[in-house]
């Protein structure tokens, strides 16, 4: 009788993202339309199904592409050559099949969150989430998100076996908008730390920070290891009047943080102090959707490959520059080739 | 008692297109994938649902955009400033809602084809049609189309009141793949001629011509007024060995014909003989999907505005150049502005 094959642990993944799976529905639009449907330019608003339908009706011809903040990030990691996974909850419908196809086709291991037996989802929570993305002339995006079944994520449904395969867990701040997800994320975070992994958090959106400042401050002061935020978000988190004051506040936490500033590049905060990294050049900004997500992709991939924070931020900036040069938040160019061209072969 | 309001006829439309409403599912791909799934490069193949799923599974991350040959054309007419309508059959599902939203948002009057009372659609004919578009490196597109409910179009379901509002009826040759549509198209064609309108036909695809050569020859020799074809299609229609011989055959029909030749531009056949029109310049060909459809849009819009065939062909070439410079078969740039820049203010 042949001996039992040796038990092999599943291959570790570089980055596991957790977030709301969304299909983006994008259309170029005008300030007039934003005003008419009552959306604040540049923001992300959570909307119910009726409001989503109302906004959709006001949009011009659309393009549909898989999106979702953390999902975009792990797709970017995979495009750079990393091993990535994604955990999120989709519905049994057309948009769910589109999302599942696209993330697997991008080379990301997808771990769907299971339904909790006997769960009573609220009536609104049907269907895969979608994000209406209204892109105005200068490439700025305004988003209205209907989360659908993503709101029914529970600690019990989480595929923890996949989560702990990741050397780095990446959480989107948007998850704190889903009450049961908060407990699920705490469980995931503890499990990853128990497995000697690291945890990164993005603050996602300044309105999101306003809604969950207390939770995010708790995480920043013990819970996460890496922090992503843009200028507005980090100022909001620490309720400081200026970016410089926010940077000082970040320094006091001792976290590794990457703070993005659009065309002004990024500031990386390390134990040795803050370092400014210029943005990568872009011919024409078409659509800023996903800029932060892809910055995080490059930064995290750099870290997992042993690059320093500054070089990782350069790689993040390069990925962000690619994503804003076209419509949609998933990479279209070969990110590995771009990184190699720029001498960033981490 | 106030008098009855005067009866007003509905405002005439410039072009009404009839065709299969499709949502395009596009992905960049490689020759290897085409070979693996058994698709002939550059062709359009009709596939059943199982084969569509098989091909979809082999595709990379996709982008979804409304498409459909005649639908693309009328969207182009509307983008140029024309009044356009579209007639086709969608299902009561996500893709149907996407198609209906997008065509209305493009400013086209959509007349859905009704179900025939008591019709027994075949089991395959469920759901809105979709077209898998595999784009290879040089921008060439290979298509696998699952027509879904578009195959259940019937003469009785046709909104003839909308059809006869058009000064010009535009039919896609693909419709002849749907047996009940053949009779429906004959009815639409007669109704439009009774209302002093004109009828244009595109041959759609060389394999389509092979399948329906007899029908198409009948239409060309009495039935349609304007003919669109590319080089392969017109050679196939007349079973000639060369393009020049095919042009001579077209001349004998007395039709107005626009024959497209890709980068070589087009040849317009008029009662005064054939005229060559150069292609409009394109920086980089990204995706040729919709090139013929948008050529037809410019040509037809020119005709309805009283432009001569040669100027109309120039406008067609300009629209085709826009569509092949990006992914997808619906215009992204302002076609009216492009036409004005090129001095083609018809």
C-alpha cells in the first residue's frame, strides 16, 4: 500500500482583499446631471434601489465593468504578478456572474461569502451590488453605490481558510458601512495576525471616515499595520485642519502609511519620518475611478516583494497613472511591463 | 366645448434600424484562445447558450457595452444629430434593461418587438441576445453571438407604426438568420415603400451572405434602394473572383451602394459609376468592432441631409475611424464635432 501523500499546506497568497463586490456602470456625464440627481461631485453615496434606478435613468449610454474597491486592488496585485485572493458576497444573478467571471479571469482566487443558514436578509438586500459611476469632463468620478447582498456579509459566512492564506489582508473602509461586517472583519484581522500575517486598511472615502471615525481610530491605534488614505480622508480621521498636521498624527501611531494626494503624488510615513513621492506622469486623465485602489495594489505588491516604502509608493503611483488614463478601474495595460519599463522590477 | 385638438402626425425620423439587440461582452484575447474555442478569426459565428458559456469561460476580464449591428448604426445617426429609431426584441432581464437604457440614453426611439400572443418560443430562445467579442492584438474582432429572444421576432410583433415613421429603413443582413424575421422584414419593407421611404440593407458578414445569397440577390434586384457591404461580402454575393468584378455586378443593379474596404477606404457605386473614397486617418486601431456599422451611420445621415454619395462616404469613413480607435461599437467622441472639424457639416 503506498504511503499517504504528504499533507501540503495550501500555497500562500501575497494579498487577500475583503470588500464589496460591485459591477461598475460608467457613463460620461455633466455637472448639470449631478446636480439634477443630487449627487455631490467626487463623493461616494450609498443609495437604495429606487434611488439607484432614478440616477441610472438620468445617465447616458453606459459601460459595465467589474469594480469594487478592494477587488480592484487585488486584480492590480495579480496583474503585477502577485498571488491574490478576494473575499466578498455576490448574488445569484447576471451581475454576480459577471463579477465572478472577471475576477477569476484576472487570476484572483475568489472566495465568495456564504449565506448564513436561516439568515433573514432585509428586503433591499437582493442582487449583486452595483456602483453607478458618473464621470465629468475633467475625469473626476462621482459614485452612487447600491450594495445589494454585499450588506448581508456575516462572520459565519466568511471563508476564514482562504483569509489566513494571505500574507497580507487588505480591508476596505467601506466595509464598516455594513454592520455585520464589522464583527466579521475583526475576526478576519485576528485570524491573520494569529497566522503572522499583516493587515492593511484603506479609509475609502472622507464621508465614510466621518461615519466611522471612532472605529477607524481604534484600528489605527492597534489592529492594522498599514494604512492607506487620501488627503481629505486623513485630515478627516484626525480632525486636523491641515495635511501636515494629519501627517504628524500618523507619525505618532507608528503605522506604515501611504497618503495619496492626486497629482501631487503621495507621502509615505515610515518610522524614519515622512517621504514625498512624486506622481507618475499621465498624458490625459480620462477617469479617476480606481486611482486609490491601484495605488494600493502597487504599494502592497512592492511590500510583499521586499521593496522599501518609497519604491513601493512609486510602483503604486505608476499603477494609479495607468488606471486614470482610461475608463474603468481595472487595468488595461500590462502592469508588469510598465513596472519593468520604469525600472521598478521588484 | 373646446374643439378637438388638430390631429398631428408623429414627427418623421431620419433612419429606423431593425436588427437584433445585443449586449457586447468584450475582452482582449490571443490567437491561442480563438483556436482553443474553435472560432474563425474575423468572423461572426452564431452559437447556442452552452457554446456561449464555454467561450465566455475562456475569455479574460470583460467589458460590457450595448451593441448590435443596426443598433450601433442608428446610435451613430443620433450622435451626428439625426432623428433615429430602432426596432428589435429584448428579453425581460438585466441585459434587456441595459440595452433599452443605453439606446434611449443615446437619443434613439426604441420600439421593442412584442411577443406574439400564444407564441411558443423554442427553449433556447430565452434572454436578451449577447455577443462575445474577442479582440486580438491588432484590433481585429472575432464574434460569437447568442441571439436569445431576438430569434422570436415575428411579423405580428413588429411595431409598423414606428417603422413607417422613418424616411429610411435600415435592415441588417443578420436578420435573415431568423426564419420568422424574413417575412417580418418583407412586410416592413413594403410598408416603408408605400410611405415613399427608402430601404437600405447591409450584408453583415460573408458567412451570412453564403447562408442567404438567394434572398439577398432577390432584395438587391428589387426591394432595397441602398446597399452596404464590405469587400468579402460583395464578392461572395455575386460569386465573383475579384472586387472589381463585384463592383461591375453592383453597377448593373442600378443600386446606390457603399462598399467598404477597411484601411483602403470605400468605393461608392452610383448611377454615374464607382468612386473611390479614402479612409479617414486613425492613430491606432484598438478594436474594429462596429466599423461597418458606423460607416453606415455616417453614410445614411449624409444621404438624409441631402449630401452626395461621395461626401456621405467621407462622413461614414470619419465615423468608422472614431469607432475603431477605442474598445466597443458605440461612439465615445462627439461625432458632430468631428464632422464639423473635417468640414463635413451636412
